[in-house]
C-alpha cells in the first residue's frame, strides 16, 4: 500500500481562497463517481437490511414487517445447512483447487523452455472469458450422452454419471469448471512471485545439496507466503460471488444453491420472495465482512514479507 | 536465464576438451557432458514440456471443441461415435442461432453497453484519481478508504435494491437502466491513483508555474504520460462490461434489449434448441471469441490490470 499522498496539505489555511477553489475543483472532478459509488454500492447495503425485515413478494405493493422473521426462517428451516454447506464446499474446493493447481502450473511456467509465454497466455485466457459462454461449453462436454467426457469414459468402459440430475455431482461439476476458469489467474500471480524470488538463496541451498523438491518446499513456498495470502483473499472473495457458471450450468440450484445463487433464486427465480432474498444477501455480506476483518487482524501478521 | 547460460557454457567446455575430460562432479556429470543424450532429452520433455503442454491442452481443448462443434452438422453431434473434425464444415448452426433468437441485436446491445459504459467509467476513473492525487481537499484519506471498501462489496449483494430503484424509474429494458448502476468505478480509480502517485511531481510543478490550471494539467500532462495505465483500466473495464451477466439478466426480459450473455441463456432455454449443442456452441463462440481476440492482441495490459495488487500489495 502506498503511504499517504506526498502532496503538501493545506492543513491550517484550509479555507483560503485558493483552498476553496481547490475544493470546488475536487468536487467537480470526483463527485460524479463518488455519488454513483455511494448510491449504487453503499446505499443497497442498507436498503437490503431494511428489505430483509419484510415479508414482501417482489412486484407487490404491500409488505408486512416481520422483524427478524426471515433470518429465523433461514436458520431454523433446512435452508441454512443446505445453503451454507453448499457455499462452504464450493468456496473451499474452488479456492483450494485453483490455488494448488495454479501453483503447480506456475512452477511449470517458471522453467526456461521455449513456448512458455504462449502457455502462460493460454492458461490465463479463460479468466477473462464470459462465464456464461464457458459454462455452456462445459455443459456440452459434461452431457451424459453426447458429451466429450461421456465419450472418453465409454472408451475406457465406464458409463457417464448424471452430472446435472445428481445434486452432489452438479456441485462437483460447477467446481471443476470454476477452477478451470480461475486457475490461470492464480498461476500468473504465483509466477510473478516465483520470478521475484531471490536467486542467491536458492542457489546457496542447491550448493548445500538440497534437491528441487526440498528447495521448493522449504524456501520457495515460504517466500511465496505474501502471494499465497493475497490469492487466498482475492479468490475467496470472488468464489463467494460466483454466479454466471452456476446459473448457466445448474439453473435450478439443485445442490448448487450457494448464498449468492440462493439469494438470486429467492427474489428472481420462482418464488419472488424479496425480503427473504435480502436476508440471505445480508448473511453473505456479513460473512464477507467477517472474513475481511479476520484477514486484516490475524492472517497478515503471520505472513513472511520477503 | 543465468543458470541456463552457465550450464551451456559448462557443456561446451567439456565438449571442446580434447582429452575427453573428466566429468566435473560424479553424479551430475553423466547427464551434463552429453546434453543431447536420450536420458537428458526425456527428462527435459517430462519436467519441462509435458506439464506445460498438458496445462495448455486442458485450457485450449474445450475452446477448440466449442469452435469445431459449432461447425458440425446435427448428425455429427447427436451421435455416440465421435469424430473430432467436422466432415463438411457448415455455418448452419450460426444461422439457426440467429433465427431462433435475435443474435445480431444481442451483439449490437453488447457493443452499445460496453462502449458507452466503459468510456464513461474510464473518464470518471481518470477524473477521480486526478482529484485524489493532485487536488487539495480535506477528507481525501477517508474518501480513498471508502473507495477501497467499495472494491470489496460484491455487486451481487446490491442487485435487489438497485433493481427496485431502476424499475421505479421505468428503466427496465433500457440501455441506461443496464448501464447506470455499474458506472461508479472503484477499481479504475484505485488503479489510476496508484499510478498517478508514481508520476514525478516536478513535471506537474513545471506546468503549474507555466500557468496551467488543473484541467490543462490533467488533459495535457497527466493523461498523455499515463497511456499504458489508462489502457489497462480501459481493457479490464471492457472485458468486465462485455461479460457482465447478473445485472443485465435481471434488468432485461425483452429479447431486443438483451446483451449477449443474457441472450445465450435465452437460446439455451428456448425449446427448439434446448439440447441442440451445435447451435448453442455457435452462440458460445459469438459471446467468447470477441474477448478472446482482444485478449490475444492486448493481453499485456489485461494481465497487468487484473493481477494488480499482487505487486502493489
């Protein structure tokens, strides 16, 4: 993080004519963007809290205040274990999967072999592609009858599982595709970390007879901890917001009802339960807040900064 | 690079040694003195190329499969005896996709939303970042902090209140309704602010002494020397706008106002094409390929922009 602005501050002569003019310039330049952020990013957080206290059908004119009723329903009905469970599994599997595979790919990319820049671009590409398009392509590959995966499985004498109808397999399917789409991001960030690694330390260890595996595990990996920490936070936050792939591949939310998707289904799916949807959104937001807080308080201190 | 060069030097030294030379050290020597031995080649292939090839293949194969399938006749797809290449490539799937749903219109809508949305976002980001770095104002630290926190707030959480607001203004199924709620840009502001802080203060001071006001300093000094950073913000914004899904999905229900990702969902849900994979792959190609082309041409900016923060902390 860059330490405060280096420009001189007009601390005690704050409202001289010059300062006043500067303040107007500042507002003219920054206000449109700040108003938009305040109105469409911050305001909804509070509006959601209000909506979450209502029993309200989307599109209807009347709503009754139910206080914490929506939250009580969420946590006492079967919804909470199912939704929080799906969220936990999806998040843990996608964060773990894309980081571990991303690190492996980064190590492979870190070798001096011709063609590695092309491989690097190729691996990163899915990260920038439309989740809807990508989800559609994989849905075809996973098709139990005509899909490429079913064809390969038949080749080795296996029958394709019913990926879409089985809730557990549907969750596994969206996890696989999400990891496929995002591991390139982890790989490129890890690669940047590997390439900024101090060479002398690794060479010293090599001279002392440490093998490649030992060098990686006892030197490179600990030195990568700031990168690992950064990736953990960014992938965790984006996994909790994953929507496109789930919506296109498992539109009914059967087994794939994570917090974000369940919130969408409740309001804009079959039920039109705006209040209940808002309550789930608030739960998601609190979860994000707690994790960001934990990150700032605890994890950052344990990280080794090279 | 350094290890590689050192090694090849070693090899040459050994080879030019007329006496045949003793290997420099026992265990490593065997593989070193004959660089093109089968064992060495196999090792390089296994540890160097194979993982790279595998990783590339895992990424490229599904996309290639998408393109190939979009060119196949239905009989080649609805079959259990698969062939990789289409026997007689045809664009029929594209034609059918375009007659089932208005794909040309989706494309136009996506272009309109992306161009207008990203242009405004970039201008707003430049203006805000300039103000945060170069203009004095009492609460700048707090404002920057608020922008940083906004980066953490997932847009999905804001969908319902924004939907109610836009619907209340009759903004459903309109371009402005699709574009407006996403216009505030925390990401672009953050990225450009970090860049502006690295600009040498002397240049701006010189311009100020020459009598250039803030607007001239912004457009004639700061913007021209920040080309790559602005390009980065622009490209990342374009990719984001093109791929944006949840908001256009909610705010449009008339086909003539849908963007491409939403239109692809419509195509998937329409009865005549629900399992017609060739047609759906044609649709996926139209959604995916434009961004893939942009990425291939300008990836240096895109990768830098998207992985920002890993370096700046």
